[in-house]
C-alpha cells in the first residue's frame, strides 16, 4: 500500500512537473484599420517568441475604441492590458498617473531610433508613456490620370481654389467617379480631424488667446463653406457617414479623384493587390489657402500603452516591445513587402533604400517633419495640437461640433446655422470647464 501510494505520488509529481504552465492572457484593445489587422495576421511570430503569453484582441471602430478605452482607464475598469491610443491622450493620461512609463523595453529596442517629433509627443518628464506603432501627417492623394484628362497639372503646393477647380473637372457622376472624398463621419478624430487641419490651412483657429471660440470668424466660415461646396457638389453620396476606412475603400475602387487624409493611407492606395488604381496614384502636400503659409499638417500616431493599473504589466510590455520594434518592421517587410512597413516612427526605415523607392516615403516624412504642433495656426493660439486641441475637454467638444458639421453635410442645416451652433455649444462647455484657467 505504501509503495503504491508513493508510486502514485511520484507519478503525480512528475506529471505536474512536466505539464506546461498556463499561458498568461492579455487583452489588447485596438483600432480597426489595415495596419492593426495585418499585425493580428503576424501573431505567429510573437507566439513563437512568447509561448507563455496569449493575446486576446478587441478590435473596434475608431470612435467606439476611443470611448471605451477612455471610460475603462478613467474608471480603472481593467478590461484591457494594452491600449491603442493617440498622441492626444498620452500626455493628458500620463499626467493623471493612468499610464505605465515604458522605460525598460529590452536591450535591442532602440528607442533612440524613433523620429524625434513622434517620440516627443509621447514623452512626459523625460519618460515615454506609449510606444508608437505608426505615425502620420496629412497629404493629398490623387488620380494622376484623371487630373491629366482634366487638362490640369498638380502644383507643387496646391491651394483650395485649385482643389475646387480640379474636383469639378474630375467628377463624372455617370461613371460613378467623384472629384473628391473627404471625411464626413462625426467624431473629434474623424471629420473634426480633417476640418481642424483644414481650418488651420485657411488661417482659422479654434480659440483666441482668451479661450473664446472662433467659429464666428470669417476664416471658419470660409473653411466650412469650401468643405460643404466640395462635398455636396463633387463628393460621393452619403458622405456624412464616411470616415477613413470608407473613403479608403472608395479611393481604392476608383470612385475618387482626390482624397485628403492621413499619410498612412498611401501604402494601401498604392498597393496593386488592394487598389485598382495603384498605378495611377500620385501624392502632393495638404492644400492651403492662397496667401496662408500653412498646409494644415497634422501629426498623429497610433500608440500602444499599458494602464498603470494592469496586473499583467510584464507580459503587456513584452507585447508592446515586439509590436513596435525594428524587428517587427523587418517582419512586415519579409511577409508583405517593405512598402507595407508601419510608417512614420523609426528613422531607420527612412534610411532604407528599398523603402525610399516607394512613391510615398519621402512625401510622408516631409509632411511629418513640417507638422508644427506647437503653433498649428498662423494666428496666435493658447493651445497646441494639429488636427486636435490639446485640452481634456476637446474629446467631448470636438465630437459635439463634429456632429453639428456632419448634420450640415447631410443637409439638415446650413453652414451658418452649423457655425452658430458650434460657437454656442463650445462657448458653453468652455465656460463650464472654467476657461480661461
């Protein structure tokens, strides 16, 4: 009996010793776009390097992602171990103590390789609080064949007057081709990202130095009038529901003559496996108003951050280090081609001769380097940012204004009515928040 018990105990101990330890599961909340979906398809590499970590993905549309991760981190809900957030949120949340500083990412991580404008936006008190997965500015993508057919040549620095002329001449509604596609879906990071950048390129500003809203200014009127004129006359139907992904699909299928949006779209519209017009795409700087030396360049990055309250910080850090490393860039290049590497984050990518052969590499780098987030308007402003305003209240105010402007695009109000409503609601919310502070 004793021998039997000892034998069973020995067998149990050996079985326990030989059994693999249970993997630790982390939950990653991310945005539904092409680069993030590509990452999910390359997880075999991460799983091979980290068999003790399982990744549960929660992939959400942009507006939904922002709402959910903001609610979760502010309430310490703990649903997510890794957050995909922008450079708007990072400094605000870091100062609240909500994010884990990423100051020990491994010997080969090379944080000094990040482009200075990108990493500076993620740094508070000399500590990086999120790692950039990709970064972007804004540019004009256009069909060179349609522009040639219209008898026009793209200027080195296009103006909004030229864009209006080109949109009219490139539109062929009978053929299902629209001269221009722009964001119309409401959201501070959707239509208001574009319209804020456009307003700066028109010489407008969100606030004067006393934090008074400026939607009653002639510059904002010209911005919204120009936008609505372009979209209602030469844009696709249902544009008030179109965001980045919808416009990308329209452009890739040959439905748009021009599209002003994030530089990250360039590799998708120029990819012959995904775009029917890849061989006819060209790139130019984001437009400006004649006499206004401001192209409205924005600077945005999608970044991976870890909540300070996470109970799985080491596993989460291992994932973030893998996803934002130079090795991941090499992995994408090997699997999908160098043109599809996550853009805008690492200097080494823009020193790669193969990558520089792509038609969008240099225009993207130039746009990022020319983005002036410290002085986004030609007028004096009390805020920083580019396509957003760097105050916590902007997330709610920007979305509310976006809804007003989206409704104007849908035809339920005029431009003047929309601007009046934007002025009223912004002034009310700023007073409620105690500005000027």
